[in-house]
C-alpha cells in the first residue's frame, strides 16, 4: 500500500467509432499516488512518468479520439495529477 507502481506494456484502446487500433501505447510507466484518495471523490496522483509513449491522434471537425477518452474519464471519478512527465513521445 505504498501508493507507487510501475506498468509495462500498457495499451489504451480507441472508442468504437475510431479506425486506429489504439490511442496510446507505452512500454514503461511509473505512478505515485495518495493511497487513501482512492476511496474519496478525487484520486490524487502525485506523479506519472511515461517513457517513449506512442500517441495516436485521430479526428476532425466532429471530435477526436483523445477528447472522447478524456470525456469518458471525466464522467467517472475526479483526478488530480500534480506532475506528468513524458519522454521520447512519438
């Protein structure tokens, strides 16, 4: 229950109406959060570090995949991210 962790091989799929197979892929990421915040209205994430993410943007005048994903996340639980670092993004 330290509130820290690492993720390897994370793939975030696209919403059904988009053509590319996924919106985001990352080989390595680390996360630190306040453990007690998981049970509150807002999850407090102290830091996120992402190495060499592949981000696939798809969209146009009718909207885009990344905004659709963010709207879906916003509809669930509030998140506070204090520090976000992405290195080597593509």
